[in-house]
């Protein structure tokens, strides 16, 4: 295999890996957050080199603080919902009896 073939295989492999990680992040956010937290915890050990510990701290997923302004969306109270009368797409239903 030529040098060009090896470079091409490495680039294609990196693109496929990136695409798979991106799809996992979008389709399985809970699992990817757990995996990222486990990787971060394993890198952020006291006996690791400083650059590995810094990488572990950087990879650590953000945790929801539980306040209404963090935008986590877990409690459903991240913002006021407009009342039903203010929405233009809401129309009242009218039921009429059939005429015989």
C-alpha cells in the first residue's frame, strides 16, 4: 500500500469515528454523558500527569445546577408558556348535533 493509501485510510477512519461519536452524542445523550464522565474521572486521578488531569477536567460534563436559569430542561419550568388564548393556532371547538 502506498503512502497516499495509508493517509487516505487514516482520514476516512477518523471521519467515520467522528461521525459515529457525533451520532451517539445526539441519539444517546444519557449514555454518552455517562461515558464522558467515566473517562473524565479516570483521567483526573492524582497520580496522572498534569496535562492528563487538565484534559480530564476539561472533558468533565456539565452538571445541571438545579436552578431555573441553567437551561437544563429537566423540570419543565425553564420559561413561561404563553396562555392558550395568546396562541394564534388555538381555536375553540364547536360541537353541533346532527340535523335529521
